[in-house]
C-alpha cells in the first residue's frame, strides 16, 4: 500500500504506526484520534488512580512517539463513516474525506453505562480517571458495580486510600466472566481482607445520586458510583461498511484482516480491542487486553507489506492485573466447560495457580498465576509453542 489511515489513537494505533515503519513502510501514514491528546497507557488509570499526580498518567506513555512516525496526527478528529471500495477505502470526518489504500480500525472500546445509570461514572479514559479521582476523598462511600478486572482494581486502591467501598456483582463470584465462577470465587477473600464489602448475586435495579438500589429492594448508600460492567468495541462508525458482532467487535482472520461475508476484505484491518481474531489454538479471541493491542500490529504489518511472505503468528492471549494486594497473570482463554484445577493453597502466603483442561484431555487451554511471579516466564514459554500445552493432571 502507498497510504494507510489508522483510526484511533490508542495503544493499537501507536503500535501499528511503529510496526509499519519498522518493517519498511514509507508511504503516507495518517492517524485520527478522538480524545484530543497523544496516546497514553490505560492500565495505570485504575491501578494508580490515587497514588500518582495527574500529569504522570499521561507521561506513563507507550514509549513510541507517534508524531515522528506518522505524516499527520489529528487527535481531535474522530472518523464518522467508512466506505470500502475496490481500490481502497474512504473515511469521513467532520472536516474532510480521506481516501487511502488501507484503513486500520483501532478505535478500541467504550465503557458500558446501562440506560438510566446517569449518576454512575465509568473509567476508560484519562479524563474519566481525573473525574473519578476528584470524587474519591477519604471517608466517602464508593459503590462499584461489577467485580471484574477494573472493578476489583479500583475497589482495592480506594479502600487503601480510606474510602468506604462496596462492590456489587450480579454473578455468584468476582471475575466470573474471565475465570468462571469456581476460580473467581477464590478471589472473594481478597475483598474481605482489603476491607471491601462484596455483595454477590445482586442485580442492580437503579442508580440515584445517593444510592444504588438492588432488585431485591436493598439500598446501598453511595457518594460515588462507578459502573465497571465491561466495555464494548467502539465501532458504530463502521456499521454501514463492515459486518459487526452483537457486541460491536469485528471478526478478523489471523492477520487481522476484517472478515466480510466472502472472506478477508483486502483494504481493512482491525486490531486491539475492536478485533475478534481467529486463532487455530484458541478459537475466536476477543480483544480487550493490553497485550493484544501491543503485539497484534506487528503481526499484520508484515502481511500487509509483504503478503504471503510469512504465516501469521498465533500469540496466546495474555492478561495481567494487580488488584486488592494480589498480582495476576492469565495465559490462554478458558472455555466455559473447561475443567479448572487449582495448584497451591489459595488461602496461603505462597501464591497459587490454576489450569483449565479441555474436558477429558491433558490439553491445557489456559493458566492463571496469583502472586507467583517466578511461574510467569515458564507459562509464557509453554503458551508460545505452536500447540496448546499438554500437562498430565497431577
Ligand atoms: P484504546 O486504548 O481504547 O484506544 C482507542 C482510541 O481510539 C481511543 O483513544 C478512542 O478515543 C479512539 N477512538 C474511538 N473512536 C474513534 C473514532 N471514531 N475516530 C478516531 N478515534 C476514535 N489490559 C490488560 O491486559 N491489563 C490491565 O491491567 C489493563 N488495565 C486497564 C485499565 C483500565 C482503566 C482500562 C480502561 C483498560 C485496561 N486494560 C488492561 C485494557 C487495555 O488498556 C486495552 O486493551 C488497550 O488500551 C486497547 O488498546 P486499543 O488501542 O485497542 O484501544
């Protein structure tokens, strides 16, 4: 291609620009963003919400200077529509129309705020973090809705800073989405130990200025409410041009080419949180995690610049988190009917881990470590192999 337009100015966009240039792309590169600021890293927004001075969030940068890689960066010019044609694709903004050979959709995700929860804050951007932080004064009552990754992280830092924190979760366990209820339940004690009230199996019926009301009539008083109930790919702007999944994600092949009804579309790639990528080992891998946005772009840049030269890699999904005084890493993708097995003592001081087995086999689809930093590199090696690890069950 002679021209590439990257839409979105987050981690996946930055890494796309870096990978294209590193791999020899010398055509025109344009990047459009919507936040009005240069790309920054999101994981510290929750983990360091209360212990870092504000500008440092933004300087906790990605380590790549996007403006030196791209011919043009417009951080306050969101794409509004996409049209794909035979020779390339056209994106419109409020200011202009841009026709290029390849469009990379890297618009990330948007935090979900259910209808009627107008009094709840969400956390996805640095601006969200600044707004939330200004409300989290010691002694205030914070109610977090959702005991997932971000809910757990914010609850922990807020409790440590002297807030009165309650977490309300609809599932029977924290982290039940990514880990399943059986392994997720082992995290419930962390809330206890951190002094956070955890209310499980609780449907939220309403959010008002001073309380969260549950479906069973209970009322949880709140000075601040954070909705941490997930994020959805920010792809409304491509809806007329590309097939989208119900959650808004875009199905791609192994090289992040967006899949149309007749196979990969030649002029559109999708990477980072927007992509639902096909993987021989893991099935369909959703975005939503830092590592995918970090490493995905190098995978497709090679394919884009030298099609057919090399088959794409199949990097295992990898998620990290630090929450409530614990450090977690998850490799792979557990399926709902996989069989979890716990190794070590989840109540002990030495950390523990878990593995998920494909039913009736020795094939491990995913592995979690908690507070066992020395296991992380061996797991990384295991999950880097071309096939899923086979480990005899102990
Ligand atoms: P984003 O980072 O969302 O960037 C997309 C950008 O595109 C945004 O700036 C957006 O404004 C812009 N955009 C949207 N629409 C348009 C448009 N129409 N035109 C132009 N621009 C547009 N992952 C982990 O694995 N571990 C963690 O510990 C972890 N912690 C996190 C903590 C927080 C608070 C958050 C919010 C996320 C965390 N993540 C974590 C997830 C990780 O940050 C994301 O997976 C990663 O940022 C995805 O990168 P991205 O570039 O795809 O999307």
